[in-house]
C-alpha cells in the first residue's frame, strides 16, 4: 500500500474515534452527566485531534480537522450552559418551595432567557454536526438526537416556568412623523399593557434606532411620550424600535414594537480641544482631550461618537466619546512621522453616520531623535575565510531599534544590507577574499527616510590577514562601544568556576584594552600567547552568552536559543576534530562518547525548534538552555582530556 493510502486509513481511524467521543459526550450531556460529557471531549480528544491534524496536514482533510475542533468547542459551551441552566432550575424550585416569590421570579427570568440562548446554540451545533457528517461520511445521529431531545425538554420546562411566573405584554410605538429629522427632535408615543389589556405603569421603555436610544417611563395608563432625535445612527436606518425590559422580579415578560421610518437631514457638529501635546519625539506619548458639540442637543447622551486623531496625515488613534461627548486620547508617536512643524488633527469620523462632519487642528512640533550605531569585527583563526561583523543600533537613550535596515560598505563598494533583531543587534560575515587593500575600511550606515530618527554611521578597519582572534571596538558619537562578536567564536570553559568568571565579566568595563602578558609565561605556567588566545576565546564566548541573555530579556527566545547553541557549537568545533556538520550529527557523536546526553539532547531539540519550527520556543525553555550550557560543554572537555591521556 502507498504512503498516501496508509495516511488515509489512519485518518479514517482517528476520525471514527473523534466521532465516537462526540456522540457519547452529547448523550451524556442529555442525561445530565456533565462531567462525563466534558471528559469525553477533553485531554484524550485533544491527543487524537492532534494526531488527526498531523495526518491531515497539506490535504483536503485540514478543513475537517478544523471542523472537529470547532464542533468540540461548541459542544463544550453547550455542556457549560446546560449545567448552569440545570443549577438555576434547581435554585428556582427551592425558592418556590420556600415561598420566596421575588427570588423565584428573578431566577425564572434567568431560566427563560438562558433556555432561549441555549436553544439557539443547540440549533447551531446540530448544523455543525450536519457539516461534519457530510465531510466525513460518519454517523452523528446519536449526538443530534440527544441534542434535539435535550432542546425539547428545556423548551418545555422554560415555557412552563414562564407561564407560571409571568404575564405576556403588548407594546406599541408611534412617532409623530415617519421621516425623522437628524436636525431636530421628533415626538414618539406608545402604550404598554398586559395580555388582557391591563395598563402597566412605571415601566421603563427604550426608544431609538440600534444602540442610539432614549429612555422614558409609562404613566398610570401605561402610556409613554418622549422625543427622539437620531444621532449615532446609519444614514440608511429604516426602523424605529421601542423595547420593554422588565425588572427581574416583575411579573411580566419583555416585549418589543417596531415601525418603519426614514432619517433625513444632518446635525451640525464642532470639536473643542481643551488640552494637547505641543512637542514630541519618537515613542513619546501624544495626548489630546476635548469634547464634541452637537447643535440643538444638550440633554442627550453623546457617548459612542467615533473620534480619530491624526498627525501629518497618519492616524495615531481612534476612540469614542463618553456620556457628555468628552474624549481623551493617548497615542505613541511612531517613527514614520518626520521631524519638523506639523499639525495634530482631531476629527469626528461620520462616514457612515447622519451627523455632520467636523474637525479641528492644533500645532505639533516633532523633534528628531539621534541614534547610536556600533560595529565590531572578529576574525577567527580557525575560520580564516570569514570576518564576523556585529553591532547594535539604539536611540541616544539606549532604546533598541528593531527591524531596521543597515547598509554595509567596504570602501565605496556596497556589500550587503542587514536587519537588526529585537534587541537592536545585527550580525553578518564577510568573506576575507573580498577585502582588498584599498577596501579595508568597513562602514555600517543607518540612513532612514521619512522618519524622525536621525541617521548614524560606524566604521571599522578590517585586517587583510590574521593569525589570532582580533576584537576592535568602534568609536561612535564619542562613546566607545564593545558588543559580543560573531556566532561561531570559540572558547573553552572547563568547570563551573570558569562559567562564573565568564558571567562576572559581563559587568566589566567595555572600554578596557586587552594587554598582552609581559612575561614569557603566565602564573599558571602556560605560554603567554596561549593564555592570551584562551582569554580571547572566553571573551568571545561571553559575548554570545551575553547576547543570548539580552535576546531573551528582549522577548526573543528563539534568538536566545540560537545564540546559546552557537556558543555550544563553537566549543565543540574547538574540542572535536572534524566536528559533524548538522546539529543531529553532532548530538549523535556526543552520545557515542557519553552515557548521559540528556542536556545536549535538550539543547539540540530546542535549537531545532527555534530555527526550523513555525512555533517559537517558550521563554522557560530558552532560560533552561542558557542555564545548561556549562554542564553540556563540560562533557566535551572531559572527553577531550580523556582522549589526550589515552593518546599519551
């Protein structure tokens, strides 16, 4: 059988399991066994659904997998609603037995309302089962029959409670004219009675179009009179509605009345700004407050009117007015607003409303923001063909600038364009063969356009050849900046004490020059050149560790894991001769030499997810990976030391 045939059989098997659980869950819910109903479509259902989704990936079954999930979620909601309704019914029965009429009516009203909502949800779920049955050719009659039975039972129970506790009502609505004016109020009258014609006094009636309503009360005869002027309504509105919503303990059911209308004319509006920001720079808060005036309207609530705030034609925020027409807006000034004199515009967004448009402007000065750019190069003696280039772009206040393009030049020749990461850092490599004698100066340039950010430039002199790692800090804006180097730097830490030394160096002075030892040997007896090389590797590795932690602190766990793995990989390249090319080959080689390889496996799987998977690794996983580096690399050191002894 072909692979596609195997997948189809597996998919069919899993679909049957999912269907069986859905059917059983619906039956349990109908029998008021709510916990059983939840369990059947709980964790085990999740596992099966995940397996089904894996098989369905890239096929026509993907839509079916989504349908299985949607149906399960809707059934969960049905279970929760049915259980809540059952509890309300029990509480209602208890209130009736205790003679608490007021509480009984309040519970009865909840019961009737919730039963109506549950009926609608059940109808939707039954339709979902129809679609699922069509897609899978599986039988969902047990689930649908159970849902329909439960729906009938609840409908009958709610109707019985409503008949016992409440009286039907009738409501009318009559505007003085069918063409309502947006420029002036229209008188609206009506009456509320019980089903037998008895007037219902002191009842609250809402009159309006959609959510744009006014409130009034009925008199002793059940009549009401109010004035209504449409404000926050669509220009094509066609129905005026009156609604009676009784108090929870009232012995009446709600009722609604409608009448056809048309809306003509417009109400004049104006905007008054009471306070506004006058000067701002990139990432500053731009604040503005004020209120809307509507001609001829002084007693109506003017809440919900849409307000927009723009700077230089760029919309910064959208909000709505409060009850008295007031508004307060706070927005962050984006980079794309150029520096200079501009205006802050506040407008009433009335594109789809009958209100007349209005806007007002106030002056705003956008101040440019200086930036700071660093560049650092590292030449690895084991990777003589490449020069690693790293650096960071920030504002003058030290805020990282992410996702910005930087242009690299060797002399006057463009080399490439790189992007900064979430921490403002960038990294690339340059082939040493491209570094000609006349092109030894590397220039990194940030040259934004249409922005309030100022450009910045950093330069570094590149070596044509080198026999040992070279680290050169760049002087930018009068500040000496030293950041971590490339992703394949090598160093060695042999135990926890060296790891502690590495971490402690992160807080050291970045501008300290690295002096070579003057004696021929260090205090440990090692040659001075070797000691300098080891110290350089420690600093290089510290840079990777530092950048991994910085990436994690900046909310980029994927980058943190990749940088941590780079440190591990570099260490492996230093210790293992002819290190494997892929991450899994390296792990397999490590496993051959070590009985315990759990931490290296954890590091490898985290790196694979961070690099190749669509979902990011968690912050916790990234922090764990950074934490296990000392012991993971210590295994390579011990293996290397053992090999040296055996060779002797």
